[in-house]
C-alpha cells in the first residue's frame, strides 16, 4: 500500500488541478497491483463524499484493475495468440 500512496501523492504534487481519482488512476497505471491493494487504496485515498460513493466502489475497483493490469497481446491470451490468424 505504501507504494500506491507514494505514487498517488507524487501525482497530486505534479498535477494539483487533477481530482483524486485521476491521480489514483495515473498512479496505478501499468503497475500490476492486485484487487486487494487497489481496494485498500480506494478506501484510504479517496474521501467518501458525493464524488466517491461506497456503493460504486466495485466499479472504481474494476476500472483501476483494468488500468493497472492491461491485457498484453500474447501474454494474457497464451503464447501463440499472435500465430493464430
């Protein structure tokens, strides 16, 4: 969690006009964080307000996971995915 928080704070410092969710998204982009750590990050780093309702946490988590762990052609679909054509 400490690394997500550090990355998040760095993004906030670099981009003071960005919202918390945008900073968190950019902090985890392509970093390979697990569901567990992304869930903890949402709880700790996004204030519960009108912008970040707990009822939508699953949607936030799914989006952050997809950004943190993007599909890579050939890696996520099997080694010979590029050969099938």
